[in-house]
C-alpha cells in the first residue's frame, strides 16, 4: 500500500498532525491484536478534525460491516484482500472533503530507504488450524504469479535495496495451487532458483519467512545449498511437540518428527539459523506436555523462538473445546517458555561475538546507527548498533564485539 500511494503522488508525513490522511493497518489474528488496533484507531480519531481516517487490513476483514456502525469516526474501511484499491479509496475520501493529493517529491523518493522490503509471494491459507482465524480473514491459499513477483522485486532492487524478505501465511507450499497452470512455477524451490540470477545481478540477498514443517523438502534444502543469495535462515513454526495436541490443533507432527526435521536441516545446511513459533495453554495441555515442549526448545537449540499463549478465537474449532486452560496458568507457562527460549537464544547469539559480518544499516535509534546481519530478520530479531553516523540502506563490514541479549555492538572494519 505504501508503494502504491507513493506512485500515486503521496508522500509520508513527519507525524499525524501534518498529514491529510491517517491510515491504520490492523492485525486481527488474536482478539488482543484486534483490541490494540481499535485502540490505535480511536486514539487517532480524537481531534482528527478534517483529516481522513482509514482502517485497513485484518480487522475490517474479520468484523466486516459491524465496524461501520461501531466506528463512525472512520471514513473508510479496506479489507485485507482489497489492499490494492487503497489509492482509489484515499482519492475518493479526499475528493469528498475537497482535499487534493500531494505532488511527488522532486527526488522521486517519498518513503524512507531502510535498505530492505517485504514482498508477498502468496496470501491466505488452506490449513484451518483449530486455533487460527487466518483462513477466515485472508481467504483460501493463493500463490502470486512468479513473473509478478519477479517484476516487483526487480523494481525494488533497481532502487538500491539490498535485501528482500519473501512472506506469506504459508510460503512453503508456494505454487501448489498452480497444478492446472503448467506455465507457472510449481514449488518454492523453483521460485528460489528463478529469482537467484536477479539477486546475483544486483548483489542483494533474500530470505524466506514462515515455512510450515511439511514445506521443508529436500528439493528446497537443495535450493538453499545452491543459491548463495538466499540466506540460510529457517523460520519454521511447530506450535507444540505433543502429537495429541497437534492433532487437536488440526496440525501434523510430533517431537520425533520435528527432531528429525531440524537434524536434517543442520546436516544439509551447516550453520543454519533456526526460528520457530510455540504455543502454550492450548485446551487440554498437561503440565507434562508443557515441560516436554520446554525440553525440546533446549534440545534443538533454536536461535529464536516466538512464543504466545492460546487465545480463544471464534470461529476456530478450538474455541469450542472443553478443558480450556485458565488464563493465569497460560500466562505462567508463557513466561516460563519465554525465559527458556531467551536463555537458549542468548547463548546462541553470544557465540557470534568476534565474527565479522556484513551489516545492512536500516536507520537510527537512540542516537545510534542500527542495522542487521544475515542471521537477524526484520521486526523480530536483534540489531547491531554503531556509534558512527552511517547511511541507511548501505552495507558495511563489521566485527561483532559485544552481545547484549539478542543485540550486538559493531565495530567497522576499515572505517566508513
């Protein structure tokens, strides 16, 4: 949406007070996220005056028409699957208030350069996990045409970006819905090989997030091994290790199967970074099952773990299960899981001290230049900080001299 608005001549305001249009892009995956999105919207609505307020994303998709009467402060709603209409929606809203769109900046760059960008390769999900609302919000799984992905990435790399992050709700099954289209790529491994020469041409890297366990095939691991431009970072959500609970979640797997999977990845891709997602407090989870999950986190030695407590979300089937876990127990288990994951992850990060890595500078924070190495994904992992004034979007070689939890202090190799 940012790119579409930029191309249409809009520029990013310094703060909401100087903007003509306020856009809140929302998350509706959990009830807590929906509440946070609504609170942010209402906060912006206070004193907005003649400004146009638009809510986009998953909350409008999940609650649809109910929001029109409940949020009269909002001028327009854009559901997740209608994001490409954002320019038309903004234009119509502004026209009704006789406010005109802004002219493009002379430099032709209206959004700040952080050196990287997300590119969606698919949308929706066919899994219908019993705890998850994504299929009801984002719809059925749909891969983007490979040429469309290629063209978007090529445009971004031509602007000088150094990293592209491929995302989707279920990236590992990319192309599986193209069985009736022989001219389209049929797998994520095919997409990786197709994109590799493009990244090689521009000297850029790419990573893939959110590959479900059954999406890790030998063909995909082969593509990881072959393509230097694809960083060896594996984001694989397991949710739990109890086969009984996984079945109730409408998912596949077990501790034994996951153990074999991660062992296989480490064997095929030495030095691979492993991230996972784990849930506690699913209906019926026993103390023993929870403790086995903790032990598994230790055993595998994940670099990063995203942790969350089960949230009772309709119309997911788990919302109607008996043996719902009390909230205080869920929060206690969540804290224990986060503590264990932090201990394991910080130990893994400390092992990187002394290494020299390429660091992509992404901006400034607390007066320091900040960036990321190849083993740090955006918006979720740690950062590398520098005292020097470094230009965002540039890559510097640096030694990691100190680890502070998941963050590092960097020392430039050879100066700026």
